[in-house]
C-alpha cells in the first residue's frame, strides 16, 4: 500500500460522499452528575425513550469524588435535543448540562487496533502508525497493537487504512470533550 492510497482515504470530501458522515448537527453533551448508582441508566433511558441513538458515551471522575462527568454524542436536530436537555435537568442526580459548540470545543478519542501483520506488511503498518502519530503498544510475531488518540475523523481514517492489512480487533473509547478558554465545561 503506497502513499497515493493514504492521500485518497484522508480526503474528507470523499468520506462525506461515501456516506460515512451523518447528516444533522452532532451534539456533544457534557453532563455533570452525582456519583451515585443508577444515574447513567436513567440518562440513557431518557434518550432511548425519545428515540435517540447515543453514538458515544464516556463516564469518568472529576476533581470532586462525589461528581462524575458524562460525555455523550448524538446526531440530531436542535429542537429535540432541547427537549431532552430540559428533561435531563429534571433528573434528581443531574447537576449541570452543556451542549458544547463544536467550534469552541476540543474533543479526543482513544482507539486500540490489533492488526495481523508479518514481513513487509509490518513495516507498512508501522509507517502508517507513525504518520498518524500512533504508538505501538504490543508486538507479537503475527500482530501489532497500535494506540491512536485524536478526533473521530482521524480514528476513522486510520481504521480505513488498516482494514486491508487484516484488522483483527478494534476498541474505541468514545469522545471526551472540554470547552476552549478559561470557562468551565
């Protein structure tokens, strides 16, 4: 696989034309919640009842042990999201919700890719990992595991380039997000 293939697959216009991109505004919601059992179930249930498919969902601690941050992404129109966020505010354990504006937000995702390679293919996958600023985290005689951090587009482009080599397995974290500037997310 040579450089022309890399340039072709990295072209965003071609990704859009192939149907890989979704229509509608992608919403990244940052939700601060009390760190209690059942909170995530109630949040996910609210989206399910409204007919939303949650694209990515991450949950993690904050600087306060009693508070967790839920970051979820959904694809949808602005009006239905407003209805859902109003209902989220009514949930007893929800403290704060922000629908983050893409231009004012830094988002990242972590992915691990296990690729079946040997010989010449190994060098090509290592070269791709270097181009994408990936890190090789495991090597065996017949496979490599590469860690990539970046935007969803970057992760998807790297995946598309690896598939022809024999992508054995892939794990993605889902997006995390933080607002730009001094204000709190």
